[in-house]
C-alpha cells in the first residue's frame, strides 16, 4: 500500500507492505554517485578494472544500493526525519550491465510495532535477478502523537 497521505501509527498492521519499488540502476547512475560520494574506485564504472579485480562485472556501490532501498520508505512516510535508524548488510554484489543496467526490486513491510514508543520497524527486502542483495535491512520509524 503505497500512499501519498502521511501514514498514521494506529493504521499500521504487522506484515503489511507499506512501500514497493522497481528501478533500474545504470552505469550513468554509478558515475554520478562516484562523483558525488568521491568513491572513485574504478570497479564501479570500468569493465577492465572490474575484470582485473576478479569480478563478474562493474558493481553498484553498496551505499548507493542501501540508499535506493531506503528511498521508498522515506517516500511512504513523507518525512525523512521520521527515520531514526537504518541498518543493512551487504550480502551480494549488484552487477550493472553496460547496456541494460541492473533491475532492483524493493519491498518494505511492517515487522514490529511499539505502541508505547509509537515506533515501527520496517523490514526492507531488495533483490536483483531474484536474489537478495541486502540482508537484515531495517528502518526504524518514529511517529508523532
């Protein structure tokens, strides 16, 4: 249930899907991110460098993948300051094809609710080519009264 209205804590249910997104990461995205983050490791944009490092192709930056995973949750909640913590583990690299890019599928669901604190833990699943690329990805959201 992706919505444009600000979600309310009392309307949340454990297990409910609150955000979904499918997106393509391109080589151009990697070059832009490399420049913005100053992570200029050539395995993120140069096929020869990636092959020399023993990789199967150019890889998306892990932090870019993590940021893309959180964005649908931020869009759903409508307030980035409501995200009080975010964590993930990098479990599989995202290989970005020179022509087709890499397709990411992101799904976020309510995993835990704390009525006293008015917080929710949102578990995020990110897959590429039907394989999880991030693990234990969780955003902790706080709701105002």
